[in-house]
């Protein structure tokens, strides 16, 4: 069985196990959301909705999201979040750049769950293993979801899967971006290209069986360690902590 078939069967099983009717996924025009939406469609047919959530985004984001939806017959809905975002930022004018940037995925998460709750669907997150391991996601933003179909795949593996699925080449070749601010790209923000990042993440996962040195490897190790709080369960106080 192909990887795409394995993942789509897993999605179908997760929806059935949760007693839900379908999947909502945010369609951003990027490779991860495109692959997630297509795999969900393979699993559930018409019981999938791609939610397009512009929030002062580049127009190409929506154009490419619609291109994927048309090619793979994915139902779409659109909710414009720009005005809401600006109003919320105006509540606290001195908010930092990162606080304002993280507000965007948190607004999107809110709308994804609003629609999912309305339809009795699950929210499929679009994060991959590379992003999860270094903490490149927003808590309760793009990190807020019910299932992560790509959570076990490195970014380079997602690219390969996208080619096998027939995702449009312009999406695969497009520099990954969360659309947090104008000109923002994932690799610039992380500070390392995904090819190198995945290479070093594999070395870390293998427990040091292969030697690696250099500033980028040390940077990768540091990101994995410093983002652990994003992957851990929420700490809960109990009396057992003291007795």
C-alpha cells in the first residue's frame, strides 16, 4: 500500500473513531495544507471542507488554494479575517511583532473549530514532523487541531508525497511561508533550509549514531530542546507532586 493510501486510511479511521462526519482543513496555498486536504479527500470524499482564511495575506495564497481545490474537487469556504485581526491588534497598540504574528494562526484556529463544531467534523492540522520537532508552530494556533496527518513526515518527505499526489508544481516549488508578515518565509525565520534541517533532525533521532558538527547542527539541537514545552502535555499540579 502506498504512503498516501496509508495516511488516507488513517484519517478515515480517526474520523470514525471520534464519531465525527468529516474533516475541516485550512487551505493556505502551501504544500502542507494542500497535501493534507488531498489526503483527506481521498479518505472521505465530499465530507471535507477546505477553509480559506485570508488575514492580510498575499493574493497568491488564495489563488493557489483554489487551484488545488478545483483540481481535486475539494469543497471550499472563505472567511476574511483581516478586519477582525486589525481590530484586535488595535486593542493593545504596543503588541510585539511576534504577538501580532501569532494572532493570525490563532484566529484561523478559532474559525476552523467554529465550522468543525457546526458540522460535527474534526480539524485536520497541517504541521509536519520537521516543524513539530523544532517548535515551528503557534500554540493554540496552527498547533491547535484534532489530528496531524503529516505529523510523522519530515518536510522533504512531504515534498515527495506532494509530487506523487500531483500537487501543482508552483505550490511545491514555492518558498514555504506561514504568511505571518509581508515577505516572511519559514526558512528565513527558522534560520536553516529544510534540506539541512531534515538531515540534522534524522541524526538527532538516530541518537548520535552518525557524527555531525557545525553551527547549524548545534542550532537544530537547540531548537529541539528549547521547543520541548510546545510538544509536552500541559503540566498539571497534583498532590502527588509533593507527597
